[in-house]
C-alpha cells in the first residue's frame, strides 16, 4: 500500500515538469512585450523598461528563465509579480477561496445528487423517477454560466435574499450562490450515475441474499445497495474536484469571487508568466492528489480491489 | 427557502408599509434641497481593480492605482472638475520667461503621519521619481527640467543593463528654503505648471524615500483621504480609504470614506449596483451600454472626458505618399460616417471628433480650419479617391487592413469603418485582429504593420499640447507612426514659449491646421465616461479626465 502511494507520488515529478515547461513556453510565446504593455500608449523612459526587464529576468533566453523559475520553486521562493507582491502570498490568498468554493460545490452535488439518485433508483419507473430524470436532462443541457446569471439575478437582485457577488468576504455562507451554480452542472451526472448504479445493485445476488436473511429495509439500502453503488460516483466526484478548482474561472467571474480563476484570468491579461505557471503547478498537484485519493477510496469501498506492490 | 402563507402575507404588508413611508418621506423633503442628506460618515463603495504597481505616486501610471493615489495626495496644483488648474499647496507659481519658475509652497499642512509638508517634500520626491535607478513609471514627466539627462541615464533600446546615472539629483531643481522651490527648465514651456497636478508631482514624506517598497503598500499622503489602516490594501480584494480630517484643501471629502472593491469583470459590478450592493461604477459591461439609461433612469451619467480615438496612418505606406496619399487620407476620412457609428455601435457613448484634441481641455476649438475633412460626405470621398487614383492607381486587389486589439473590444467599430470604406470608396478593407494590445504596439513600434492602426490617447494633464506633443512631434515618445513636419514642430515650440495660456492655445490651434492638411491620423471620436450609481448615494459626477469625483459623493 505504502509502496503504491510512493510510486504514485513519484509519477508527480514528470507530470509536474512537463506541464510547467509547456505552460511556461506558452506564456513565453505570447505575442507582445509584457513590460511595454504595462505602460499603454504612453512609453516610459527606456531605462525603466530595462530595469523592469532585468528585475523579472525577462532579458534572459527561454531556458534560462525556466531554469530560474524551477530554482525558485525548489527553494520555495516564487519571486514577486509585476505589482511587487510575493507570488506565494497571492497564491495563499486565492487558493483557500477556490478550495472552499469547490468543496462547497462538491458537497452540494454529492448530497443532493446521491440522495435524489438513490430515491429515483429505488422507485424506478415511478412518477418521481421520471420527473427527476427529465429535470436532470434539462440541467445537463444548460451551461453553467446561465445558472450563474439566473441565480444572481433572481436570488441576488430581484428577491434580495443574498448578495449577488462575493467580493472581499468569501465565507461558506456568502459562497452559497456560486457554489450552487457551479454544482448544478455536475449534480445531474452524479444523480444519474447513482440512479443507474442503484438499479443495477438492487438486482445483485448479495442484495437478494441480504433481503432473504431478513435484514431491515434501511440496512439493505444503506450498507448493501448504497455503499456498492457509490463506487463509480466517488470516482466521478474525485475527478471532478480538480475540474471544479480549475473550471471555477467562469463562475468566479460572474460572482466576483477573488479566487484562482480570477487571478489566473488577470495574470493572463497582464502576461505575468511566473504567476500563471505557479497557479497551474498547484492545480496540477491538486489534480494528481485528488486522483490518488480517489484510487485509495476505491480500495476502501470495494474490498475486491487490492493494490499489490 | 420555505415560506409559509402567513410569512408571505406579512412580507407583503411590510413592503406596502415601506412603500407608504417612502412616499411620505419623499413628500416631506420638497421644502429644502439638501436637507435630506444622509449619513455624512457613510463609506462609499466603488468599482475598481487591483492596481498594477505599488502605490507610489510617481510609479502609478494606470487608472486603478491612479484613482487611489489622487485621493491620497494633494500636490502644488489640482484640477477643478472642468479641467482648470488651480493652486492647491502652491502659494504662487511665477515665471518671467516660461523657463525659470519660482514656486512658493504653503506652510503648515501635514502628512497624515504628522510630518510637515514643505518644499523639501516636493524636491526630494521629484528627484527620487526622476532617478533612473528607481525605475519609476512616470519618470519621463521630469524630462523638461534641466539636468534630466544626467539622472535618467538614457538607455538605448535593446540594452540589458541600466546605464548608471551621472547625477543623483536634477540640476534644474533647487530647494531655496523651506517654502521655496526654484525650477529651471531645459527650454521655455509655458504649459509646464499645468502638469503639476498630475500624480507624478506629488510630495512624499521622508519615510517614503527611506523604504519605498514598504511605503508603496501603506502609503501616507496629505490628500482628502488616507488609508484606513495598516494593510488597508487587501490584495485582489479591496482598498479601504477613510476621510482625512486634517485635510483643508478644495477637495474636502463629503463622505466618511471610499472602499474600492476589485472586479476583474464589469458585469458583476453592474449587477451589484442594481442590487444596491455597490454604490458607484465607471466601467459598464458592453451589453449594458444600450440599457443603462433605462436600468438607471435617474442614476446615470454620460460625460465627455479628455480622451480620444484615432485611426493612425503609418508614414511608410507607399500608397499614402505625396499628393495621391494626401487625397487618399482625405477620402478615407470623409468616407467614415462618425455620427452613425457613434450612434449605432456605441449607443451615443462616444462623441464624433472635430479636432485632434478633446473638448474637455481648455482652449478646445471645434472649428479649426480644415476640420471639414472629418465630416462625412460619401460623394466627395469617392471623388477624392478617384483623383488620387488618377495620379497613382491603388494596387489592384489590395485590401486596406485596419489593425486593432481584441482585448479592448474594438471589433464592432472596426468592422463598421471597414464597411464604410468598402461601400463609399469601392475598395477592399478589413479589420486585422491582434489578441493583445501589447502585440499591436510592438508592431507599430517596429513599423511593420501593413495598414492602419487604431489608437487611443488619454490626457495626463488638461492641455492641448498633451494631445499634440507626445503623439505627433518629430521623434516624440508615443509617435509610433513616425510623423514629422518641421512646421508643426515649430508651432508647438512657439506655443510652449508663449507668455500666456491663450497665446499658447492660439499657436496649438494653428499647429492643428497643419495636421488637418497632413492627416497623420484620422480623429474618430472623443471618449465619454458612463457612470451608474445605486439608490444609496447621490451627487455623483466625473471630472475632466473621466475619473469620478469620489470626494463629492454623499449618502442619500
């Protein structure tokens, strides 16, 4: 088990080097001089340009810049961005916010998706099941940003139940609207996955055995049907966590959440290579670790699966 | 959320009651304007974004840092809402010849850390800003002062090391005593005092020079506002300013403070204003430009400011040389229907241009000789184009490219201009898109664009010269298209050396007549600022530069 985890962690190294090199190259290849872009139509004196270029190593060739970046990463000193802010400080600011948003969205889609899916599966073919199926189809068909705008306009502006944007006070309670709109997209998948899985398991031998030996209905449903039905759902949820963190860029924009997406968007606009690569590196780590956790959960949920060596 | 029938009923009663009391209050406030003024300590919330640089005035060259710094500092002069320069901390600014200036500084004013603002606060700050090793973005604002070459150590393009400056201080800047500054310019410039209200010229306390980096995080100024606390700049989130009670200038705050909330996108800010969750925004999402007057029937503003948009013609294009080139420039200018484009594409949020400057600056003249060329006249345009073709024909099959950057949302109007040219001149014309402004700028600088380029300019200080000198003078810093006309340069110099502003403006107007002959660029329209605000505030207006006058906003 330990060996398996170690091996998986070692895989992170080539993935990390590959993605950062790729992203760094893409930023480097962005057209336009980022230093001149800082000044708009109004050029500063050439000495200022030279000084700034030197400060951020922009006068060096690509591989030297990338090497310096790696050196900084391994000495845990990410340097400063164009505003003179330490990049590590801005990462420490934005990641918790997005993590909160993603976890809240994950919780919403897990709780509601699994609950509705379970009930729909147990009542296969009944009115509730058909209604939920139809509704989930509609939800899948509508893009996330539409939910965002509708929720914002109806709940935030017309009803006034919640603030339409988040801004500086990002807390569990203020993030409900963005988390809901972020969750809605995957919610329908979780629901349908759970439902299909429940239906399949209801006819499984061990469920028939459990019912036959006289176990109570709740016990059959929770320990036998639900637990076994969760295997594919957990995989999906785990894989979507990374997606939620990286994909929150649209939702964060709509609700003005000061998270990773907003920071990334702004850094791209300002051609701030080091910030972009730093954010992407952390996102890569999140993806890899989330996937690792999913695989480990798998083993816990399904004893048939064993990780040898 | 669940509502019982009773709570719904209660809600309706409550809303009705609110509406009734609302009417009552409205009726009662008729008998005294201003009497209904709300809480004078209300903190206004305003749209903004993360400043790009530390908040050192001389290093702040973009709007989001600029609006903060302007509230934190008071300079020798300041601009009134109409763009007139008035003395602020200057007792007097005198010059016998437009080259040697004696500035008397008012005594007894203080920075918010208690340090007195003296002539030295200005001199030290200016020397700091001008010195090239400090890499301040606004350092070129000091180039008129004698000795600038020695402190700026002019680097050439492509240099990788900053050459060491040969002097630490400007030789033309002399601290006479605690309240007197003597300035000698390299050459006479009559409009030099007009620049002193710009942020680059603000005074700094001694702490700033000791540790500029720490100071840029928590600036201490002498303006109508101060930072609310240590760490009031919460990065990527907001900046909190509170009223500076000790301030005694002309821009006294009529509210308790301003909190600038950061938005990377204007759309959520607009929604926030609709929900009264934000007080004021000066950047509207594109789709709101058609609806903001109906969304906010009372609480909106559309006001021209000192900025314009042009279509620049590179000096090296072979088809635009000599007599034929002149005729083609005129033809294209007359083929563009500025009135229609500003009305249809911009919903009236731009104003058709009548000259090369802006109506928001002193000395503006909308009837400069030759400005007829900006009037739409399809028949005349076609005729001029044919005359040009008679001299040297337009290459068969050639498409005129109009370069623009898509990160500023320019596609719609570029397409409209291209259509104007196609329909009215019968030539092929199309937009040439670049993803980023910086990319377009690089190509303009390297003089490799195959066609025209869009450009925009926003004035730093309210002067006609600021629209002409930096953009069109031979070899000027932002003269990317390489226009050069010695006669034009001569008139600019005469204007700068003039004894009075009126004389100077007369010369600048004369210089514009040459521009209308040469048409180095085609003026398109003037910029206007659109502002919307919530139900919670009133007295919202914007100044000559299009910046909201935050200090005047009051609670409702």
